[in-house]
C-alpha cells in the first residue's frame, strides 16, 4: 500500500472517530436543534469523502464498493438533509 493511501485511510479513521465522539450521548432530535453538531458531522463526513475519493486504484480495489459510496456521499455533502445523518 502506498504511503499516501495509508495517510488518507488514517484521516478517514480519525474523522470517523471524531464524528462518533460528537454524537455520543446525543439523540436524533439534537440534529434538528444543534446546528453546530450538524456542521461538525458534515465536516467530518467531508474529510472522509475527500480522502476516500483520493485513495489509489490499487488500494481501492478490495474496498471499492465502500469507498465509492463514501466518495459519492462526499460529492453531495453540500445538500445534506440532517434527517439523513
């Protein structure tokens, strides 16, 4: 695996960990009432999606279905409805 792919995968894991930390102890209604929470989650999803979109084809192949889904989500992140989070 290429070094830059390892870095990107680590960025994805770090962003996912942060997102999980943000939602710990929260309920669904918090997304409707806490704009900062929504923006924080969207930002972490953007980081994950951007990193996923730049992973090389060699590294991507065993995970292509999942990385493609994440990358596609990233491209549409600007129009996220908080009900989908």
